[in-house]
DNA sequence: CTGTTAGCGCTTTCAT
DNA sequence: ATGAAAGCGCTAACAG
């Protein structure tokens, strides 16, 4: 239980005052080169590290960024967190993440825990930015924050334009010849992302001059894909030929459901995901999906946040960054079965 | 930029000393009930939160736990982190995670960053506990730590007994009739977990009176599964009938490789994973795998760590907890193809 | 049960 | 370029 070295010991060993040692770490140019190097050498030699609590107390900055995500289990957020953490580390910040499990009440509690830990700012992935009580708390205490994957004109946001991405997916499917394109989503009420993607589906269908089909809304937690199953069990002329999934996890489930219904992908059903989580490309068939730049979203959000914290452009206007998505052309989409080939298959 | 309320303001508002307010938060029973409640009311009313930096400075405890993982992207560690974070939160601790990306040098740097942030202790997932330079640093500064998923007699460890779990897998496969059972793994040199599992394979084969096949060692980062592919392309009588994968990610790849080689699973090849990541059960075929209690591993490690931090049983002997694994009987294993059915297929 | 007192280690004017 | 001094907000003896 040996005590760590303090700035004073280094100062004494160097024959200077504590102030000088402090400057070496915080404003190196204000110290003559040779003294600086001597002090650095001494510091290394003694394993000296400035005490973060003392520095935080004095400067009123913890150099810690709070992060709230729905869960670490979804690779989307895990990758995002990686982006946040690496960018933060680069700038000398640590990261303190908490999860809300997609639950509004927990969001509020989580934000408060972060606040109690004295974070300098937060990156938040909210269920719904229009009704998040925690935010007012942040504003009252004027703690900077940036939303990730959310959209809201009044706050800093970093994410993707889910709307137009889904429009493009519809276009692609249309180009392949699909006309009966359905969408499956988690509960729309549970996230603005899901709503945005669904809106994209509607617009896309309209632009493509196709009739949108009823949304298949499933409880994300429960693994019941019954609605989809009963849809897929309809005759080939009635069921959709393509399915747009609001996220990759749902796409995996849909793939499995299709298999269980005896439909082969992509011959009898095309499936497209949204998220681009890496595991999708390891599977057979490889998932076709919209690839979100999760890591970059985290990085950008962090950069933006640290700018806010540092006070550059204070009382700045809210900024929204929508990053470009990629597209993985996997093995789960193809042309829709024609009547002929369909009949042929039945005969066979 | 309104200043947060300090303990002094609450004290004045309540007509007591700062010490009393402090006691309300730290040793509530030492304060008369009515004064305590009055103070709590006042604190809430003013949104008072004890300043964590000040408290950390004074007590020399940050109430933050450092966590080092290879990556957040692997659901195994993401789930573990969730366990750590929830347990930590329960005990009033925050968590500060960093990733090492399976790289020894980064491990050392990451540990130092955590140290610089003044964490009270760490949960570590190391590449190899026998040669981790960072650990000596921790011991020198007597910062408590617990290893997760690693095994080492000299340190606190929480994990699973990969050895005997794999032995059991071999037994299962043997019971199904398999005799040519191969194992595929990431680089053994890259983790003691991989080595432990491989040893389990060897023991298991020996006990089952089977001849172990050469380990298929793949570079985990590169996606080359060539070695496996060439093995699977051999004639049915030469190639293995079952494949034990050292982790689930490898299992997914193996499944894909098998498909690409024209082998159907489980008819022509049985595949077993290790990890039990959740997505495995959403796929078709559902992955058969050993389920590690990742969340519990995180929880236990954290509990143990906080005990060490709190100084209960100081200079205690190192403890190792190996938690029980589960088993998911998915759709990727079955009896090996018999000669008869094999010939039949060839003829067809 | 409550108050007084003395710092925890660092940063930052303000001098020199 | 460097030093002296004050104090960030809180907690833990020690008194009473």
C-alpha cells in the first residue's frame, strides 16, 4: 500500500517548485527546455502521474466522458463505443459507459449516475430525444452532450440518414424486379431510428410507384416472429418477394423464419438488413445490408462533444452530422421468382 | 455555466456544519433521523450531488473500476462488460473500459491510461497472464485487479474451465458416433484460453481412445479459412466428421466454409462452437455450442475486485472461480455419415 | 449527535 | 522563467 508520488516530491527532487512541475505537464512551453526535460526524466524515473482527482477538483474538469447506450450486446453500439473510446483516449479523456436497455426510466437514472460521477459531457443514444427527461437535467447543469443515432434539431446529433438509405434499398429491390416489398421492424414507438427507417420505406415505395405493404412490427425482446411466419406461409402469389429489415438482428431472425417456412433465400425471398454488423458477412448466405459507420459515428460524436466541452464556440447552434452509409451486397437478394419458375418448382 | 451547489451551501441552508451533511451521505446512521431527512430534502431540492473529485481526493478512492478487454465487438466481452457495469453500479462504482485489441503492447498502455485516471482497481482480460508487463506496474502501486477468462495461480481469476468443457464436447460427439473429430482454433500463442481449450481437446480425444487430428490454426484477424477448406475438400473417408471450434466466431466461419465446400451441416459435418453468443441461436442452422456465463463472469470478477478494494481480507490468497458453462444443443451436430449413406449420396 | 479543524494534490493568478 | 500562496469541495479525526 505504498503511497504514490506527489507533485511536491518531484518538485523537491528537481529543486523547483510544484508550480513548475505542474507547468511541465500542462503548459510545457512555459518552462525552459532543460528544466522541463530534467523534470520529465525525474517524473518517469519515479513513476509520477499527476493525481487525477486533485486535478479534477482544481480545474473542475474530470476529463471523463459519459456514454449512454441501449446495450453493449448489439454490435452496432459496441462498435460505436469503440469509436468513442479511441477518440476520447486520443484527446486524453476517459470514457464511462452505462446502458439503458432501451428503457426510458433507466435512461434518466443512468444519466444521473453519470452526472454524479462528474463527467465533463456525454454521448447519448436515446430511445426518443423528444421525450427524455434526463436532458433537461443536463441543460440545467449545462453539461454538454451529443446524441448519436438520434435526430433532433435542437441538439447536436451524429448519425445516418436512415430515411434515404431505406429509400435506396427500395430502389435496388425495385430494380431487381421486386414489387411486393415488405418491411419488418421493432416497435416503432421504441425508437426514432425505427420510425425514420419506416418512413424511408414509405417514401421509397411511393417514389417507386409501389403499394406499401403493412408494416410487420415485432416485439424486439420476445423472439416471436409469428407475424412474419404467417405472412410467409401464404401462397407465392400473395406473399412478399422481398423483405426489408429495420436492423440486422431482425434480418437474421427473418432469415431463420424464412428457412423454417421452407423458403429459400434469395430464390424465393430477398432479405436486406440495416446496420452492417460484421458477423453478417461471415454467415451463409452472407447478409445483404446497409452498413452504418458505427465507429465513425462514435468518433465524430466524441470530437464534437470535446469541442463543446472545451468551450470552442460556446452557445453554438446545434449541429447535425449524417454520415454516409455503405452497402454490402451479400447473398440474400436476387430477382423475384417469376410465375414461370415458380410453377416449374411446384411441378418439380 | 451555473456552478453546482456545494456541501457548504446545503450545510448553511440546513443550519448545520458541512460535516453533518457529509455524514448524511456517508454514514447516515450517525446523524439523527430528523436532521438527516431535512438535509436530504434540502439536497434534493437543490439538486445537490457530492462532488466526486473532491471526495476522491480526500478519500483516495475514485469509486471507478478500470476494465481492459480485447474488444467490445466480440459479444463475449460485451456481455461480460455489461455484467461488470451492472454490478459496479450496484455498489456505487463507475466503470472505465479500454480495449487492447488482442495486442500486448496496447495492453500495457491501456493499463497505464487506467492508472493515470486513478481507478481503484481493474478487471482485466489479458492475452497471456504469464507475460503481461502491465501487471507488475499494478502490483508495485498495489492496485487490486482480477483477471477474467484468464487462468493464473498467483492472481484472482474468474472464468470457466475450458479444458473440461471441451472434454465434454468430445464425449458428446463420440457418443454420436464420431471418431474423426478435428479442432480449429485461433493462434494458440495469442491466448491462454485457446490453449486451454486445445488441451481439453487432446485430453478428451485420449480419454475417448481416439487419435487427435492436427490442430487447424488460423489467423484470427485474416479471414482465411483455407486450411479448413482444403481439409474439407478431401474425400469423405479422409476428412473429419466433426469440428470443434475454439470460439463461436470461428464456428460461424467454419459453417460458411463448409457450405462453400458443398458440405451440409450436420449431415456431412457436425460443428460445435464455444462461447454461446446469443446470435448463434437466431441463425439457421442454430449453432450448437458451449455457453459461457459471460455476464456472471463479469459480475463475479467485479464483486471480487470490490472486496479487494475495500480491503476485506487484505493480502488475501489468490482465488480462482470457474463458473459452470451451459450447452446449447442446436442444429449443427448429428451422427456422422455412415459409409452406406455416404455411398448412396455419391451414387445419387 | 454535531462542530472544528486540517488537509488530500494540484493549478493558477500574481509577483518577482 | 519561476515561485509563493490560496483554495477547489470534501471527509475524518478529534473534541465537545
